C-alpha cells in the first residue's frame, strides 16, 4: 500500500454531495489527492467542501457539462444515485444514462481510471428493488459500459457493489468480499465503500475488478487494501 500523497492525479467525484460521495471527497483529501467535484448545486458543494476542492457545476444530463467536468482529470469516481421513480432523478436518467455519459466523456477526455458505486443484486432482474424504476437493471447497464470502455489498454475500472448503506466512520469493520453477485444481504458503511474506491486509484489488485462487499464484525482496520486480494476470481 502506498502512503498518503502518492497519487498525483486529479480525481473528479460525481455525486460528491451525496452521503457516499462526501466520504469519497473526505478520503481523497485525507490522502492529499486533488479533487474536483461535479455538482448540480454549487452552493451545496461550497457549503460542504469550501475551498478544499474545485467545483464544477452542471447537469449529468448534459454532455457538454459532463465534458467540462472531466477535462483534465486522471480518474473519475461516481457515487451518483437516483432519488425518484421518474424524471431527471430517475434510475434511467441518473444510474444508467448519467453514469454512461460520464464514462463516455471521461474516456474521450483521456481519463485513465473509473470507480463506480453500484449495488449488490444488480444482476437479479427479479429483485424487488427493481420495482423502483428498474434501478438494479439500470445500474447493471451502466456497469457494463464501465467494463467495456475502461478495460481498454492503459485504462482501468473498479466497481464496488455494496450491501445496504449505513453511516459511520471508515475502517471500523472487517469486510466480506465476494464476486458473482452471490451475496443476498448485509450492510456496509458508506465510508468504507468510499475508502475502497479511493484505494482503487493506486492499489494494483483493485484494477478491473467488480465485487460485492459488506461489513463483517466490528474490528478496527489499519487499511482496507488487503480485501482486494480476497476477491474470488
Ligand atoms: N441506500 C442503500 O442502501 C444502497 C445500497 C447499495 C447501493 N446503493 C447505491 O449507492 C450509491 C450512493 O448511495 P447514497 O446513499 O450515498 O446516495 P445519496 O446520498 O442519495 O447521493 C446520491 C447522489 O446522486 C446525486 N443525484 C441524484 N439525482 C441527481 C440528478 N438528477 N443529477 C445529478 N446528480 C444527482 C445527488 O445529488 P445531490 O446531492 O445534488 O442531491 C447525490 O450527490 C447510489 O448509487 C445508491 O443507489 C445504495
């Protein structure tokens, strides 16, 4: 594991003003990484982060706004998430089309790494959560675009599929990781999801991984990097 301050690139965080996104920003700043946030509300971003980050205001539905946001960034982490059944904040508009637009514009702009907060059960079309605008199916489509575009040579991606999200400090629990969408339940702190995505910028074993993760027993952790070695093939 590399020490704080060793990732020299700039990271765009989409969904930065959300509950997981705020933790992504906090953990990036902890490691001394340069952060740009993409927000639809500059006042909200400014109130949360002050001058510690660069703020680009725009809509995830606008290719021009997204292109402006990713320009000059080396990595993107998306913690975007829909909040209504229909309209601009629906799963189709945010979880699928918004993330796909971000992926495409990021690749065009020369971004090298893409980190995504997805969800447990995204491959299960019959899951009851799909009653909410097909949210899991939309996330799955976005995941596919991330894997397709960011598995190209000299690019990488990390897709984290968390269980139910909770608030709380990072590094307070052991983690349970899996692949193949076999976990049916479990919770995880948003801060640990954020930490995993931040580590994915420089932990080599995190590259080109899609995995599920939930908290295990409460036990202080000095790093979460080792969990990237425990993901089954
Ligand atoms: N809740 C769970 O138990 C659970 C479990 C597994 C996975 N997940 C997924 O994990 C991710 C993070 O969850 P969270 O609880 O941290 O989410 P959250 O607090 O609701 O944050 C969602 C973010 O998406 C942004 N957003 C929503 N609609 C938008 C739009 N129309 N245009 C631009 N941005 C928009 C919000 O912007 P504003 O700040 O401007 O509102 C916010 O920054 C989501 O994708 C969620 O589906 C959640």
